[in-house]
């Protein structure tokens, strides 16, 4: 009788063990996302990790290996060749949803990823583990830092100031460019009495609307010289600072560049128009954050020729380049 009881217990344990191995990760869901999609260098954000138990059973043991780009800085981490991995163990009650927040930051401009997790579920006896991959690709864009060049705003203020004088020196928002004969259709206020007295016949002013100040920012990264990466990153930073300055003056602008944006539709090609405003600026900053430094869209000369092709009278140009020849 005792032997039969032992055998029965062993069979029950065996069945439970096999079932626990088979269902170790059944009903387990995992996701992760950043609290911010676009951030400043060294700006803190949360990596939000959500672990769910969709079943009515108690899950006594789960071992998590959560993967991120290795440049992401967190408090606890272990690194391999390609990823930064955070390891932890959890248990879940029936129907429990566990949300964890990992505080992190990224020091350099660029495009970074959250890769999801590998989860190991333990068996009933704690002898073996069942592995499951929970891929969950999310990206984080770090925009360029503001430039450290102290006099850039002074230089730009002088440039914009010269342009503004041409626009705002007159009280009227329109300029008189000539005179025409009075036809009887023009309002009386358009009559130039000085020209009428001089010529002995009614003359009216011919107006031309003043040019609205618009600027094309030309960003070149075609450069392979000394301190390549350092100078290219400084160009990205200067481009950000220039755009922010133009925003502060309500000046319409666009950016043309030979940089290629990674992981999305060509941002700068789709922004080939003059505008200003927060949405316009944030789209450009995202493009600068996504820009790669290893490959370019076109050479420096072709970029300048493209800028010339799009040039129009009255539109200013600001050139940002690591090298001038």
C-alpha cells in the first residue's frame, strides 16, 4: 500500500512537472516603451516595462532579460557585444499586470532602440526553464545638443537685423516702386500729389509688397578630414541653434542638407517648404537626430548647386559646413 501511494505521488508530480514545463509561459505577455520618443542629450526618461499574466494560475517564477541599445544609461546593467541587458526575476498572481519603470538617459545624439525581452519560465520542481522571445522594437531619437559657440546669436542677430531694416524701415507694409496714370478706378489715397503737381496730371502710386523674410539653412556633412565625427556633430548642433533662433524671430525657414535620415521617410525632402512653428521645428530636430554620419545623399558641390536652383530673390541663406573650399 505504501509503495502504491509513493508511485501515485510520483505520477502526480510527473504530470504536474510536465504540465508546468509545457505551460510555463502560457498567457504571459510582455511589452516595453519609452516615456518620451524624442529627447535631449542626457535628458532622463522612463523605460516602461509591462508584464502580464492572462491566466488564472499563479506563476511562481519568471526570469527576464530585457534588451536595450548599449548606449542607454541605467543604474543596473550588464553589457554584451551588441546590447545592454537588465536581468530580473518576478512572480505573478492570477490576472496580474505588473508595470515597472526603469529610469534612463542617453548622452549622445542619434537613434536608439528598445528590443524587448527574453523570458524564462521555471518548471514545478525548479529543474529546467522554458525560454520565450518577446521582441518589441521601440525607438528613441536623441536630438543634437545646442551649440557651444557663444557668439552665434550675435552673428545671426546682425544678419537678421540687416534684412529687417529693408522690410520695416517704412511705416506702411508696402513699398512704392513707381507711378502710373490715374484711371479713375484707384482710391483717392493712392494719388501722389507731389508727382501730380510735378507732371501736371493725376498720378497714382504703384505699390509692391515688401518681401517676407525667409531663410534657407544649408547643412553640409560631406567631410572626411581631421576630427570628422566631432565637427559633424557640431554642425548638427549649430543647425539646431540656428533654427531655434529663426523660430524666436518668427522667420520662416527650411533646411536642405545632404544628410540621410535613418528609419523613416526622408524628413528633409518632405519639408521642402518655408514655415515656422513648434511642429516645424520638432520635425527638423527629429531629422537632425536621425541623421547618419557615415553616408551622405550627395556631395557638397551638388548640395550647393541644389540650393542655387531653389534660390529666389529676397530669400536669405545660412551655410553650415565643417569645411569651406
